[in-house]
C-alpha cells in the first residue's frame, strides 16, 4: 500500500535543528531508497509562494497564501510503499524531521476513484526533472468531508476523469491520487527517543486534504489555470504551491 508522508516545519530553524537535519536527512533518504520503500519525495517552496484557488460561477477566485494558516505547515512530502501502517509509522518515526515537528501519515486510495478508472501508479516520469521551461507544482485538494448529492458526486467523478485525460495529454499532470479520509491519518512525533502517535491529521480543521496532484507548468498563471479547471475547485479549494528549486528531490 502507498502512503503519503506530509513533512511539517515551522520555517524557523535553530542552528541545532538545521545541523541535525542537514546531517541526518541524506542518511534517511539513502536508507529508505535502499529498502525500496521510498518512491518519491521533494521539499516545497515556502507558504508565502502558495495560492488557494476556487472556481465559482465560471469565475476563478485566487487567494494569496496557503489554505491552512498555522504555525506549522507542510514543508515537503514523501510517497512510500509499505506492507502495512505499522511499517509506514516506523519509516515516519525514523525521519529526522519527526524529532522536531509532526509528520502526518495517510494512506492513498488503492481502488479506482471513478467508474472504469484505474488507481494511479507512481510513474517513472516523476523521478525526472521537469523541462527547463517548466516548474513542478503540488496541487493539494482540500475537502469539507460533506458529500453532495449523488448527481454532484457523479459529476465530479466524470469531471476528474476528463481533467486527468486533458492534463496528461498536455504533458502537465505527472502524478495524482486521492487520499483516504482524514480519520485514517496518524501524526508522528519523536521526542527523547520515544515515538508519539496521535490519531488524525497534524492540524485539525473543518476541511482536510483529500488528494494531491503533481503538475509541470510553464508559469504560476498556468498552474492556477490548471487548478481552477479541476472539478473539485468548483465545490472545494485547491492549494497551489511550487516545489523548492535547486533541489535534487531529496529533502
């Protein structure tokens, strides 16, 4: 089963923290790559680079900043493949960031997310840097957990299928998949060598992350346009944040 690790930070590194992360994160990456459990991971640019996108009555509404305003925010992510949740939690607890900040562990949906569809796999392309004229962005879908009518839900499913086909055809979508409900999340912290587990996401809000898409776009404006065209933007919110630049893909 694939899991998403949402690696958090407060953006204020002490010298002790910065030294520890610089020293130990490469070792964690090497170990997890060697075990074959880490499929992909990358740091994100700071929250000040984020925009939140909604689409209402055929108008695109853009708000500067991340969807969630909190002291700690998602600073990066990893996609891992594990035999079960216990292994995913063990991997998260080994991540050096867990010594200072929370790491949210959430399973991906493995079943098709629309009729006749297939669950998204992690493609080889994700490990290749985007073309020189494009930048990689993370689209994070925030849902309120309140199902609409059957007709509305069917419309979203059909719309997602069309959106994926269009964005894949344009060479924009690199990866995308839904996450299981927020009540399946576990937050991991390690303090004084002890692993502390909390049920639920790292931030408790009425809306929660329902899925992610990774896209390669020529500009911030194109990334916003791509997010606004996502069917979920008509009913919920999509945060758009660029990947950190000058990084190898390892946090």
